[in-house]
């Protein structure tokens, strides 16, 4: 059970110590990592994914439940509590979606085969291109692949910590992803340029020059702004899917 992740400070690109004592991410929290390109967002989530112990370029250390993680937790995939889905994730195996998920379920010692269809059904809530159990994973689109891996991390992997790297660029329904995973009790970390996702999270880590510059906590005004942005994004998504389906847009109401 991962109740908390603690990030201890390292150094930015100029060799300056990060100006914080520690950053605590608790179970059930959603966190956004934001900042311009090259500001250190990917390096931070990589440190978290690796459970860094001063052995990365930033020299940060990451604790689990206030303790140093053991080598088994850091290096054995069967025990690692963190799943990271990136923009560049792609499956090259020549298995069907069902076979691919069955292998992971067996590795996790899950005997109930219903979880396979549940995972595919969850993935299909995130993408307009529906995934079938007999579809080869090697031919899935980028959006389908990331949708499948997010669903897999939630249900089969049951990872208590999920890192999502710029999912708004993955061709998936980000609103559905945010809504479904916010109530899972997991630590969910978004690397994002999307203002709606950033404003929906409980706290934001602001990056600059390779270091954490500031931690901002969500307020009520930001939450209302996020809801308006999500509604607009939903309407844009409807139009996008109509265009993809070859339909002619005859009425637009973007409030």
C-alpha cells in the first residue's frame, strides 16, 4: 500500500539547490507538473518512476511512505508500484489485445478473466477508435495504445501511482480519463500543457530550468474555470468526432 510519495530536493540545470524541504504526494491526490518545454518536467516524472536515490542527473531522492524504497521495489517490475504512460508508448508485440492483457494478468496472478474485457471496455471510454479483443496491439493507433495502457495500469496493474505524460496529445478523451481516475484513490501525476487538466488537479508543481520553482494549491475559482474549459473541450471533441466520421457540421453552439 502506497500512502505517500515524498520528493526530496535535488539541483537544477545551473547547479542550484531546489528551494523546498520536501514535496508530499498522498494517495487520492491528483498533481500536475507544468512548465515550458525544457523546464524539467520529464526529468521529474522520470525521477519518480525510477524512485531515484540521488542516482540521476538531478540528484533528487524519492521516498515511499516516508521510507527509502528497497531494491526489489525499485528494480523488480512485479513489485514496482508505479506505472508511467508517455507520449511515445508503443506496443510492438504481435499479440492480440486479449492475449497481451492475459499475459499481464497472469504475471499479476489474476485468475478472473472478466478483468480482460473490463480493461478493454474501460480503454474504449478513452478513445473514439474502439478496441476489440482480437485486434493486434501492433496495429493500434497511438491514442488506442495509450488508452489501453492507462486502463491496464488502473485495473490489471492496479498501480497505486500513475504518471501520465502529456495525454492531451495522445488522441484520447482526456476529460473521461481525468474524471474516471480522480476517484480511484491512487496518486495521479499529470505532465501537461493543458490548462483544464492543470486546474483540475489538487496541486501544481511549476518547473523551470530543471528544478521545481513553486507549488500551487487548487482554489475554488480555478476549479470553476477548469469546468468551463472542460465543457468547451467536450464540445470541440464532439465536433472533432463528427468530422472524423465524415459528417457535415450544420450547427455549432460553443458557449
